[in-house]
C-alpha cells in the first residue's frame, strides 16, 4: 500500500478550486438505526461537486445539516482520496446518533406556597429519519394561605 502524504490546510485550500473531483463513495461510521434513504437525501449534493473546493464546502454543510434535522448528535466529514482514481474522493462521515431515550424530573416551590413537579420523556429519531416524540406531565399542589388580622 503506498504511503499517504499530508499537506497543510492552507496549501490544499489554495489549490482546491482548480482540482476536479469525482465522489467515488460516501461512507458512514457509527450508524445503527438511521435509515439509508434519510442519509442519502442529506448527502446527495456531494455527488454534484465539480471541484475539491465545492466538495469540502458541501461536505461541511451535509455534516451540519445532519445535526440540524435531528438525525445525528454529532457529525464530522473526512475527505480522502480514492485508491484507484486520479480525481476520485471518498467522503467518510464519523457520526454519533441521538440517545435512544431521554427523561427528566423538575420540582419547584413558589413564594406563595404552590409546589409543582414536572416529568418529561422523549425519543429522538424514532423511525430513523429524524422524527421526535416528547411528552410532559405537570402536577401542581396549591399552597394554603392564611391571613391573620
């Protein structure tokens, strides 16, 4: 296997607009429940990149959008050269999917003696396409106030 060479980002950035690019593959590392069609929809713009500068820009936008739509908690795009192509690139996304389930409890007392308790629970990316389900229940107990004159 040939040895890889690494260059400073400034060097690559200055040459990127003139370097043609062909996306050979897009790979995801860390995916368990997210559906392939949802991932494909988010990265389809990468295949339209004409040069390396566009590929870097579109990869960053795709990683950011994966997080914004709720498919991933964290996503980072890494671009590598394709092994058998002069202008080919492979885009690898290192991703962390949302937690399977979240829950919380909150309790409070107001100055007039009212007490409240809130319970909440939720699940992100329920069907593997960024859907979210959240529920909350709140119970309040009114305080007793007596006035002595």
